[in-house]
C-alpha cells in the first residue's frame, strides 16, 4: 500500500467523525468545552475498540453464541454500547470539566466517534475506500447519534435536582442500546434493509437533534442559575 493511498484512506476514515464532532461542538453557543478533554474522550473511545474486537473474536472462534441474531444483533449492540457507557462513567462522568448539561452530548459523541473511527479504519483497510461514503452515512453517523442520546441522559443524570439521577443514568445506557439493537436488526433484512434504514436514520437524526436542543435549553438554565448569563 503506497503512502499516498494510506493517507487518503486514513483521511476518509477519520473525516466523517471529525465533521460530526465539529458540528455538535459548534452547536453549543453558550459555553466552550476544552478541546483537550474532548480529544482524550475521543482517544478513549478509539482504544476501547481493541478489547471489543478481542471479545467478539473469542466469542466467534469459541462458537459461544451460535444464533446469528443473538451474535450479530444483541451481543454486538450490548457489548459496544456498554463499553462506551463504561468509559464515560469511569473516566468522564465525575471529571471536573463535565460542568454543564450540554457536556454530556459532547463527551457521548466524542467517545462514540472515537470507537466508530477506529472501526472505520479497520473496515476500509479490509474492504477498500469505495465503501467510505456509505460508512460515513450509516455506521459512523449512527454511532455519533447513539452517543448523543447517551450523553444527553448522562447530562440529565449529573445535573438533576431531584431523585431521578439513577433513572437518567440507567436511560443513558438503555436508550442508545435499544436504538443500536433496532439499527443492527434492520441490517439483517437482506434485500429490504435499504428501505428500512433510511426512515430509521431520519428518525435517529430527529431524535438526536431534539436531545441537542433540550440539552442546550438545560445549559442556558444552568448558566442562569449560576448567574453566568
């Protein structure tokens, strides 16, 4: 593989994630999250690709799950979303720079896009750059949107002023997991998945942008209560 082709392939793999992360970053007009912390979240997401791939490889080689639906839909969805959720919970949730409700959106998207980018690099190396456009439209963007939903509920949990912190924390895992299971289920409909994935992706974008709008509203209220606006 030539150096130029390698650069092009890496650019094609990374560009969609950077574009999506920049979009959600720029949607926040009230406060600016440190880019270093966002980069760290992105790197954490990329690094978790390796244990996920190792577990998937072991399960496949040992034939621990024989049913294709359980393996390709349920197990894969649970594994990926749980690792993303765990990374945020352990390394980011109590971080001093997670200081407003909209930060959940940014950190959720960052971790998810870190994972999606590394996964995308491996996929393009295996199947070629001609799959880059479809990968950007579907897996990369869907992971970003799952991350937005996850991050929204993380933000709700951290800044809730009632007894719903644990409820929101549970939703930060369950909500993206359900969406991921639906997404993976659609891909199993050979010959029909194209007709199902388009409306689902439109719904996913609508849902994520709604959560972004709500998180921004919570941010304004949060800043107002702290007399920062």
